C-alpha cells in the first residue's frame, strides 16, 4: 500500500413490432429493417415538409427519443416489420417474444440518440451512456471506468449514500474534488456498498451469505458485473503475469510519471480515490478498482495500479473509501 494511505493490518428509440396485416389495417407506414434514410432533429417540426419526394425517410427526434417516417403526406411513428424468414414466415408467440427480447438487447444501433457499434462499445440503457470495450484473452472488459449515478458532494453529503435503497439504478457517485470534470475524465468514485448495490449498513456489517452472487452485477449495466478475484487473476495471466500487469494495463498518458504501455487496451487511468474522511487523493498517481470480495465487516478487496509499480496489487481497504469500478461482461 502506498505511504500516503493509512495501512491496514497485514437503441435508443424503441421498436414496435406488429404484423403486416395489422399495420395495413391501421394505416401505418411499414418500414423494412434495412431502410437507412435517416435524419436527426431536435423536434419533429425541424424535419420539414413530408411529401412524396421524401417517402420512406426516417427522422429521429432526439427530444422524444423516437423515430418518425414520412408516408408521402405526413410524418408518423415508425413501425418496423420483423423478418420472419427464420420462423417459416409465420407470426407466432415465440417469434414475437424473441423479437421483443432482441430489440432490448445490446445489439448496436442507437444508444439514446447516439449511434454505437456493439462489437466495440457498450450502451448503458439506464442513462444512454456509451462505453468503449476491449477483448483481452477470453474476457470482455469496459475500457473506461463506470460513470453512472447521481453525483453527491463529498463533504456535504458525507457517507449518506443509499441509506434506504440498494438498487444499481439509485446509485450515488463521487467525482474527484467534487468536480464533474473528473467524472467525465476518470469516471465515478464509489463506496463499496454502492458498487455492490447494497445498503450503506454493509459498510460496517458483514454481508449475509448468498448476497454476493456469481457473477455479481452490482452497479454495472445489465449483462455486466463487478469482477471477482479469480477474474482479475485471469486478466493478469492474459497480459503476461501479475508482476508486469501494472505496466501492461496502465494507459500511455495521464499519469504523473510511470505511465504504462497499455499493450492490451485496458487503458487504466489514475483516477485517485476518496478516503473515509471525505478527502480526495492521488489523482494522477493511483488507480484502485473494487472487486466483489469482502475481507471483513469493515474492509473489502480492490485491485490497485500505482504510478511506480510494474505489478498489479490485490489488497483490501475500508469499504467506506471510494474507488473506481470497471465492469466485466457476463
């Protein structure tokens, strides 16, 4: 542990699926799945006149997070016709359920109003944030620190995070020096109970058996989770070994000194941390990340990269401290 710390003992727009017959009877304009003529406007009026010269053009209205199509006379809501070829051309309940499921999955397209590629990015549908991802060995990691939740001030709000709620969707975060700029650059800083989506009481209580799942989603987006110790070790093995993992995983810039090679694209930035007293420390020098393992009622484990370490450290620290979060794909 560093000398400056107190050492512890040892898409976007929803797609409504309907059958061709239903759409024709209701007078809706059916849009084929491969139709690509799009414009993006703030309000529908900005799309301009709909006439036959613009038949089939789609307008994404960002203020409504909704798509409209020109039918040659007027703008109307988009209805996508599903491709039933794989189902033998029949509309049955199982295919309808499958289509609805795929429309809400992380399959690329639009994240809110932002286009993204699911092969290289993640859409957090809770707040329409897009994160870059990276494949390292057999694992897919977020290439950026999580930045989800409502910002609270370190001194004013203290440790009053999530006292009455334990859901990822109600999460609260700190930003280094209480500045949103640092959250934009380095992601949020979270106490362990927030990262795990537990009640604040578990910062000073041992967790009940079975509370930590495998995998444990915690604050991560659906389909992603807080890594455990075994998964961190799998990452270290993929980049060579733990003794050089610090060099391999750190970004090539942003560190006070001792930047890494970022040989595998993990791009760890020195986000610093928040201590138990509410002070922020070591931005530019330290990159600690929580993982889903408790040491005892007051302490939990984290993975740590430090500016002058070639290795990656697995250590434990106070749950009420604030560290960054990197999510791992299920």
